[in-house]
C-alpha cells in the first residue's frame, strides 16, 4: 500500500536560501523507513502492527512539511525515530548525511504541548537555557556565549518580555513562544514541531506560524505535525499524510483530495475546500476535529 | 521552662559536639539542595516512604548488632529501588509509597520491641539522636553527605532539565531513566543520613520544607537552590546550636525553624502578589 509521489521538486511559494542549494543537499533524508511494533503478548515480527512502511522523504533546507493523519498513525513516533530515540524496523534516516543519533544538536524539537503548572520554579529564560546547556554535566553556571545565544533565541521568538517571568504564570501561547525559543537556541538545521498550535487561540497560532516561517527563512527545515492543516496551509511546501492504510507525500493539492484520502483511509472521505480552508469530512477518525489524545 | 535552657557552659559543650554541629550543617545544605529536585519531581511523599524503610533498616541493624548507619542505608536504598522501579508514574508512586510506609514503620517498631537495649536510644531513630552519634559514625555521615553533594553537582544540569522539562530533555537526548536511578540512589543516601540526625519521622523538615519555602519566593533555577540550601543550613545549624544549650532534643528546634522560614516565605509571596494586584488595578 505504498504511494510514492514525485518529490523534492516543488517548494510552495516560499523563497528561502534553500532554493538555491544544489539538489542532494537534503537536511533530512528518510529512505525505505518502516516501523513495526510487536503486538502485546506476542513476539517476533509476524504479530506486529505496521505504523508505516517504505517511507521515503527528502527534506530540503527551509522546507516546511506538514505531517497529517489520524491519531495512532505514528506521527509522533516518526519524530522519535528522527530524534534517534526509536529504532526503525527497516530503512534509514540521515541528518545532513549522518545516521540520526540521540542528542544531535542540529535538531530542535518543540514537543507536544504540556502546560507548565503555576508552581514550576523556572523563569522563561531558564527554559531556553535548559535547551542550550541542559544536557551538559555540572552546575548551572552559564558561559557568556550561552547567555548570548539564549538572549538571541528569545528575541527571535519575540519573547523578550517573557524572559524574566515565571513560566507557570504565562499563558499557553506565551509558553509556546518560549518552547520555540528553546528549540531554535542552537540554530538547528531541522526543527520538529509536534502540534505546536494545539490549544492556542487564533492570534497566537498566527504568531507561532510567523516565527516558524522566519526560522525557515534562515534555512531551517521544518517538520510540523498538525491536527488541523488550515493555520499553516499557506506556508506548507509539502504534506506527508500518514494513515493506517499507507501514506502519501506531495503538495496539498496532490494529497488533500477525496480520492487520495479515501484510498488512505480505506473508506469514503470527502475533502471540501471552502475559500482557502480545507476540511476532511466523513473520515473514520475525522482528524481536523478529533480529540487531542496522545498517540503511542 | 526553668532549667530547660542553660547556656553557661556553652563554649565547652560546643567543643564536645562540634562533630555533630558539622554533620548538621552539611545535612542542612544537602537536604536543601536535593529538596529542590524532590519538589520538581513531585516526590515529597516518596521521601517519607524511603525514610520509614530506612528506619526499619536501622532498627534491624540495632537488633542484630550491626552498624546502624549501614542498616539505615540498606533500608533506604531498598525503598528507593522499589519506588524507582515500580513508581515511574506519579500516581503509581504514591500508592506504592502508601503501601511501603506502614510496612516499614511496623517492621522497625517490631525490631525495636525485640531489641533488649535501653529505650532512650530506641526512639532516637524516629525522632533524632544526633548528639548520641559517636565520632566514627559522624565521619561516615559527613562523608556520605559530601559524596551526595559532589554527585549532585556533577549531574545537576541534566537532572534539572529532566525534572523541569522531561519531554524536551528526552528529545535532546538526556537519559531520563539513568538519571532517575542515580537520583533515587542519592536521595536514599541523603535520607539515611537524615534519619540519623533528625529521625525518620522528621526527615521532611530538611528534605522538603526548605525547598518548598524557596519556591514560594523565587522561580529562578539558580536562586531557588541557593535559597533552599541556605534555609536548610539555617534550620539544621540553628536547631543544633540552640539544642546544645538546652535539655531538649535537636529535632523540634530544626523542624520549628524550618517551618518558621516557610511561613515567612509564604507571607512574603502573599504580600508580593497583593502588591502586584494593586498595581494592576491602579
């Protein structure tokens, strides 16, 4: 059930430094990647469940790829594989030519949002600093270069006014700005964002998308797991649609079609376009309106 | 209260118990620092559970004539391992601690009941007995506390990352499972030392109260540990310095001072939030 679209040659309308790079300078290269989980109580590959098989994806610098699909299709697990925390059953994932490994600082990640409770003893700046120095051993004494990088990332995320406030006193959208600052503090080549807009109001959604676009203009490639593609539709270069019956990669016009999604879901699905918005109607798991449950 | 306090021979007394004073001071600092992580990882109740099993271990050692601190360490490491392995999620952890705690306390009381020695020593394990600890033991207490301090300093940053922001820490490659195990080991050792000094029932006064107070007045990841260590030091050191001049045990002084610090911090936090509310209105 593998669908392979021609890939890598359409980059939406966003002009990035990436556009001038020679072909083959992919930031991320996923080849023949498959992931199969052993079924509970069984061992060996025969009783497993395929999350995705034969996934091929080359991501160019500055490119934004939206990852869509129903809960349980393996979107977050794909991120874990890219972060080197989830071994593949087959295939390989390379970052700038090297096999992915844990703790690679060339990847920044905005994990699925968890609101910090009010009592967390941490300032906005501290959250970003952890992203910069948190993996190093020793006491939390920051060098000047680290402080400068943290300040720059906070500024880039438009969060300067939030830097010295307790993180627990900030709204979800404000916390998300700081999470983004944390993810870009090392100027990553690849940014992974796992539903970064969920539970944000429209204004904050727009602000976060603008910040991500600004980061892409600096050459950072972005993989963006979205529950609802509409807030980012204008920025999306390509879509990776993961579904239980296979996956599809292509532009939104190529992927978000009734025939394609019906095929992916194995049931009739209508894709409706109203002005510039896309709605999927009648899917077994209506993903644009599905509940926000963690997939595992 | 006549005769409870007598500071006339204070200087000479202080010299006699200087080892205990040093042990108290170091425990105050270590307890304040590790308490910050106890709060961040939501493990206050687990500390209580570990301390009861540590008490059982110490009482068991007393009964069979073994070294009490060693018994205490064995008990608290066993509890730390059980809680660490079975209680990864907070809810599981609380139920496991709730089950372990009475078991440990009951076991300890059984061992003490079987122990033929003097009763005065017996309850020291529950409520504190630092002045009764001999010199060789004091060396071991101080050595253990310093080892914990050094280990904590080494893993500080990744431990803070994992405690405050586990999802990002994992994405960044921090090994959460490994850090948890090391943290439980350090916590177990700290509790074992604290049981010797302020007693199993009162361990929280040095491992939780100072950090809880510090979090009330600051949110900075640098200021909170410093304040917490200072609060722990003031409580422990102040407690023993007052106790030396009195006929009362050390523990109530330590617990009262640390509680008073907590109250003051709450008061400061309350005043601050009222002031900022007023500013918003005006």
